[in-house]
């Protein structure tokens, strides 16, 4: 699959999340995903924070992929936000992240979790896609890009 449409719905996208810290960014993304998926915001945040304490989830090039498992989910789900200002997620390249994907997966489906992480990583490896996501101005533009709409002119 070349898109992330099945992982991230339009209701789980925040075009501009003002965050004062990594923790604050994780709280905002957790709240967004919990609301979109009908989950308990506190449980989502706690699971995400617990995993983040094991090590940073920055993948480089201004991208972070915090992730966690949660019981009761049937499939992996996610949220996306552009952070303003970028926050430190301990990426190996030392760059703070402004493009952040939060991924939650069923606790008993480790293979699905790894596949979802790999899909997001492959998607974000493309410099043109990162720049298009940074230039997009609305939820609809971002959702179109995440849905495989590389033809969207977000500039």
C-alpha cells in the first residue's frame, strides 16, 4: 500500500499543534486519536508515554513516530500532527520533529504493529512527501496526501 488512509482518518489530523514540549505534543495527539477512535484519552496518553520513556521515537528528517499497543483494538490506528514549534524526539540526526505520527496497535497483533510502523516509515522516507505535508494548509490537503494523493498541490 502506498497510502496511510486505513491508519489515519481526517478526524485524526491536526494541521497545527502548538506544543511546548514532547510530552505536550503527545498529550495533544493522544487526545485527538482518542476522540477520533472513541478511546479513553488518559489510557491512550499513558500507553504512549510509557513507550516513549523507553527511548525517543524520532526517526530523522523532522519526523517522529511515537507508538504503543493497547488492548481492545482490532487493528492499528493513528493520528498525525504538524508541530509548531518542532519538538525533540531524540532522533539520531538530532533534528527536532515537526511531522508526528502517533500509532496505536492491538496488544496481541505484534506483526500488524510492525507492518504499520514500516509503512509509515517508508511513506515518510520520501523528501517530497515530507515537504508537501509541511506545505499543506488544511486537514483535507493533509488527508489527501496521506491517502496517496501525491498529485495534490499543497503549496
